[in-house]
């Protein structure tokens, strides 16, 4: 039996070595092909980069030599386009890229979409969104009916949000995939304001992560319309939503009334108290000092620290803090006030 | 003679059986890793990178650089951190009471000025002497503290840090510009369900670099270092990726890993009285997850690359391996109750047994195998067959696996693009079982022994500095 | 009226010449336009000392502290140097005082004519300036209250400006290079150089010359990043000559604040509009001559 095993082992080793050898050969051939591919790509880049610049920026005539032949040249064009789109904002250039891609690159990506390889399909979906190939929209909708992964689905949503916001709104509300907050933000940020505001209309039907993402995106968009929507959310039943809305309002930085915020000074959640202490930065100290003094004596270190920082930002802040240090008997609060005041004076 | 006979048969059987077991488990992990990497083959990652460079989609990270006598390497490390493509970071260099010029070098290089800063003590540590802030980079600070070991230095860093995640980087390592973005990817995309992530470590020896950026990867010329390169590739393909898929990771390298500050603090930060403080923290966090019955994960990310310097001489390598193994044993021993404990689920039933059997006690058995072959040679014919089989298993285990790892890495990541380098690695892999493997086995067994005898000495590595003699101006 | 005799503390031609030589050089060095105005009574026959004194004291009361009034040696011309002012301001000044002189009764006897010379280069010789203006005012063809103009010195010299683009992406680098090469800024000639990393820029030593230097760079760069270059440049003795634009793809408030605190003149988040960048650069240069 042992004898048998030795020869079996030898056979196995031999077999494995052969397999590895074939793999090695395949790799070497692959390398060769890759380097040829790169050569073609780089040659295209070298020869036509200037043409592209002239065509896109200087209104030079389009030349047929720019049309790609083969995937190496497509990759070169992708490189050129992505360098432009990533660095430069120019509607005319974007439009030209879009037109070109719809005309000459569409076929390449359409083929890639039906690839068996997940990564190739993903890359195609990336490009369709980046280069705005809207003629592939119906193709994408067909593609959605296949058994696709969550990542592909996300990419499709992004494509819809670019080409057909209504379809996007419908899909995202009925989507049963749960994406990360940051992914929802990536989807929402590109929406037009009149589409985005619809999220607030049926806010409660959204999943928690979408709700958070809506609030955060609204804060970044800094539209006055959203200010009122965010203020409404301060009365929402979910504490986390209240805190997010406070944070959003702080980031927008326009505080036109105090009343909605005052109740949070005595909130149960320290995060809410912290956010209020931050929000008061945007309000003159005369209106907020009494609340900030209260927050300066908070049980939570972060709240105390923020309250002191907010006070100090005002022109008369240091004087107020000194006054507080002399009159108070809350040792923790005094220490915090002293530290922050010392740091401010040190600067 | 009878006794020797049955002894030989018995041990031969055990070793053979063990080798088969190890080979099968490695094969399984290799296949899992292969499938995982195949899916991602040629995926364009820049899409994610470009989007997430925007602060709106990512979370700020504090980068902790503990430095004890790192005057040669630390400046390059900090440069590599300054060049990271990441929207919001702070760099905290912690000088752990170095006796060389580390402090002065950093102060001079980055124009550090003393500042007053309020530090919140989340984890008790040795005293901080002074905190400095760079005049050039406002997000770069230096903490000068009493010597207390790497773990203590990291704890100070955690206390000083202001962001929700921290990343520990050894004071002699270089990060790839996109590595932080990508190691944070599982954390961002899981909305914090992943609470720690470790990156892939590569060997920097031989790579050409300047001011903290690697501009050409080149296979080092030293055979000892090439063997380590191969060893790292293997460990990564047959181990880390598969374990990570099932949330079984017990080790994410301390040289480059990200943790959620909240969880790390709750787990008590880094333990100061243990050799393998990085493993200890991971195990503690696993423990915490299970005890709080939360659905959190620790992941290993195959792509992010941290370049670190490998030992170039046998002496230093011996010290390193001895220490690593002693550390591994110590950590496993400390948490031995988790082994096969239903409370800890898969960690208890799969991870711990795997680490005990394959990683920790493996060298002992394997070394036994080598000794067996030698003895069998002297005892004569009857044992030749068992010895031969053992040898063949070693060939599979050593040579075949190594070559497979080299080829597969070359296919999926292509770190060393030159054909000559690829062939050189493969040729060298054939020699592995004759010198490198037995040597490291021996050192690791030494480590085991030292743990049993409770010896400890902190094998300090002699550093050349990653930037080959190139002086940073 | 004539019982009070003013002793006017007015500078004389020969005293002013020395100052003029200094100002003339700072026209180039600090890009400060000087405008000289010369005045002469229109009806020279009526010249009397009283009128002369009256004009002197009137002018003295109207000029700003930074303007310099002086009397020419021939006695019937006044000169005023307006520092940091163009002909537009000088003309406005003249219109204003002429209006006052015409309106008020006590100045009835005074009638003036004037000439303006805008000086934007240093090829001016004091003597020549005076002569040209005297000639301009000497003829009888000008009317009273007329304002003539000497155009000989208003052409500013073309200044040589170095432009360094430090950007890693080769395609975008080329775009920036082409764009900046195409920018046409009056009186400035741009010499554009490109670098792909911070180290090669510092190695080039190009930034050590005294020329004005526009730098357009990324914040993250291989080998010596943008912030470090910024620090080095801003700590050089003549750091004012650098105009530093920093481009960044990190859309983060903190990063922008750090950059401005470190001394960038503009912080531009990618992707940005090239036309806008061009306009910003043009505006930056236009501001240099005042």
C-alpha cells in the first residue's frame, strides 16, 4: 500500500508540476500580449493626445483617425477622457465626450455587458456612467433582469440617476438591497434639486440608511429649501434622525431662529447637546450664552469642551469665560474653561 | 529494536497524517483565495478611489506611527503618509523614549513646534513629555513620551487621536498612496460593521524609493530576502484571504491595520505585557464582539500594500522568527479557554484549532519530519519508503505551493513584472525545502521553547533604512 | 488781500530730481505707476506774483499727502507727481480743481492749462520729461482749461514671468501647459515649464531666480508634496514673487484651510473650469499694475 502511495504521490507531484508549468507558459504569453497591448495604447496616447485636446478645447475639426480600432485604443481613449473629466469641468467638453462615446464606444461596452466575467461587466457599467452613454439605457434595463450582483445593481442605479431620474426614484424606493450610507450619498448627490426634494415628501418610507444619507446630502447641497425640511426633522421621533438633522443644519451654517434648537440643550442624548453647542457657533453669543453656560457644566466631556470652544470663538468669549471661572463652583467646568481659554490666548 | 521499530512507525504515521491534513487545509484556503481573486481580476478600482477621495464619502483616520530608535526610517514613513490619497487624516508620530536621534530628526525635518494640547486618557499609559505640531503640515503632530514599549506608544497615540478610526503603521514601513483608501473600503461599505481591517504587507528591500514613494518594484538580490518575499505571498494566499472571508482572522499585521477607536478602547487598547500586541488586540476584539453578541467583523484586505523592510541576515531573521513564534504561542496560551468554546462560535471551533495545530505546533511536527528522514536514512531500508513519502509531501507543501503562490500572485497582481524575476523566484522556490524551511522551522521551535522557559528579549532589528542610503533632504 | 504774504514751502525743480530717480526705478520694481501733471497759467502775459502765490497755495491745499507739488525753475510751471496713480486719477484731479477755480470768485484771475504724463517705464529722464511737457504747454493753440497728454512713457515694459506646472497626470499636465501657453496677458510674457513631481521642481532651481513666478501644483504629489513645496517657497526671502495656485481632489474643508494658512493664493478643487482658471490668472496679473 505504501509503495502505491509513493508512486501516487510522485504522479501527483508530476501532474501538479506540469499544470504549473502550463500556467507559467500561459502567464508568459499573457505578459507578451499585455506588453503589446500597452505599446498600442501608449502609441495612440502619444500620437493623438494633442488632437484630442485641440478637438475638445479649441474647436478643431473632428478627425476620423481618433476613432479607436481595437480595445487597446479604447483604453487609451478612456484614459484621456477620464483625465479630462476628473480634472476639468467644462460642459462643452463633457458634451463632446458624451457624443463621441455614444457613437464610437457604445458597441464595445455593449459587448462587455454580456461578458461572463463580473469584473468586465462592472468596468463597462463604470464607463457607461462616466462617459454618459445614455443610448445604452434600455440595454441596461434589460441587463437588470439578469441575475446580477449588488455591486452591479448599484452601478445601474447610478446610471439611472444620471439618465432618467424618475426611473431612479422608482427603483430606489423599491430596491431590496441595502447599501451603505456613503453609497446612497454617491447616488443622491448627482440628483437635481427638484428630484432630490421628493425624498423629503415621503421620508418615513425610506430605509434608515437612506434617511441618513438624504439628510447628509441635503446638508452638502446647501440649498435654502432643505433648511426648512431639516428643521422639520428636528421633531422626528427617531433620536438619531434629530442628531443628524442638527448636524446637517450646523454644516449649512445658517441659523435664523433659536427656538427649534433650545429644547436640545436639555436633550437626553449627549450627541444632540454636542451638536447644539456646535450650532451656537453660528449665533451671536449674547443670545446663546446662558445655554452655553449650562452646557459648559454638562456631565459629558465632549459637550463641555465644545461649549467652551464655542464661547471662546466670540470676541468677548474669553472675558465671559474668565467671569465664569471666578463665579462658578463646578470644578470640571472650570477646568475645561481654563484649558480652552489658555489655548486661545496661547495662539 | 522492536521499540525503535514501533516508535518509527508510530511517529512516521503521525507526521504523515499531519502533513496530509495541513496540505488539505492549505489547498482549501488556496482555492477559496483563488476564486475570490479571480472575481476581481482586472476590475477597475480607480472608480471607487476617485469617488472616495471626497471627504463626503469617507471617514477621517488618525495615523499612528510608533517610533523607537527609528531615526533612519521614520522620516520616509511620514512622507509616505503625507502623500496618501485620502481626504482627511492626522499623523501622530509617537517617540517612545528613543535613545537615538529620532526626536531631533523628526523635529527638524517637519519643523515641529511645542504646543499645548488637551489629551483625554482613554487608556492609561506612561507619561507624555511634550506634544509638538508641524509648522509645515498642520495635521502632523509628534508626541514625545517616556519609554514604555510599542503597545504603550500606540495607546498614547489612541489617546491623542481625534478621529473615529486609527491606523497603526510601523516606523519603518511605507504605505502605497491608495492603500489607506482601500483598506478603509470594507469599513465604509459596511457602515462600520467591519471594525478592523488589515492590509497586505510586502517586502520593500530592493524597491527603489525616494521621499516615501516607491517608484520601481524590484526583486531584491539577497536570496534570504527573496525567500521571505515568497513566504509572504504564500501566507497571504493560503491563509489570510480565506480566513477573512469567514471572519476568522486572528492576526492582522501590526505594520498596517485600521481599527475602530471605540472598539479598540473598549477592548482595553494594546496590551503592554505581551510580545504580540497586534494579535492580542484582535483576539480581544473578537472576544468583545462575541460577548456583546454584535454582528461585527474583522477583515483582511488583499490589495492595500504596505512596504516593510525584511531582515537581511540570518541572525536578525532568527531573532524575528523566534520572537514572532513566541508571541503567537503566548497569545494563544493566554486565550486558550477560547479554543473549542461554543461561546466563541467559529473563532473557537475553527480559528483557534487552526492556529494551534497548523501555525503554532506545526513547526514542531514538521521539524520532527525532517529529523525522521535523517534518522530513517541511518536506520536502513525498511524506513526508506515512509521517509520518501514524507519528503514528497514536503515537496508538495514547500515547492509546489510556493510556485503556485508565485504564479498566482503574478497573474493577479503582478508586483514583479519582469520575466527574469519571475523565473528566479520559481527556481529559488525549488531550493526552499533544503535550507530556508528547516532553518525557519528550527527558529520557530526555538521560540516555542523560549516561551516554555519564559525567556524574553526584544529582538531588535538592525535596520538599513528603506531608502537605500538615499538621504532625505 | 495782498497784505498777507505767504512764504510758500514749495519744492523746487532741482530738489525733486533726486526723488524722481528713485521713484522711476520703483515703477519697475514695485509696478507702481506714476503720473506727472504740469500746470501753466493760460494767459502768460498777466503773470504776476500774487496770482502765482495764489495758485501755489491753492494746489497745495488740494493734493494728497502722497502727491508731490513743485515749482519749475522757470517760475511759470508747476509740477505734481502722483505716486501710485494712473492718468485717470490725475485727470479726475484736474477736472475737480479746474471746476473749483472756475466757480469761485476769488480765483477769477486764474486761468490754467495742464498736461498729463503717465509713467509706466523707467526710460524717463527728468530733464526730458520737463521739456516735453513745457513744449506741450508752450504753444498758444491750447485753450484755457485744456488738458494735454504726453504719451511717450505710458507703455509698460513686458515682464518676464516663470510658470511652473507640477502635476502627476501626464495628459492633464499637457492640457495645463497648452492652456497656459495660450493665455495672453498684456505686458507679461509667460515661460511655462512642467514637472511631474515635487522633487524635480525643487531640483530644477528654477524658482531661485528673481522673476515673478506662478506655480500651479497639486497638493498631493509624488516625492515632495505640494504642501512642502509651499512651505519652502513661502519661507524664501523674496517669497512675494510667488503666486501659488494649489489644485486638489480632496474636497475637504480642513485641507483647504491648511493650504490657505500655509500661504496659497488660490485653492482649486478638481474638477474645475479651465476658463475660470484662466480668468483668475489674468486678474491676478492685472492687479499688479496700479
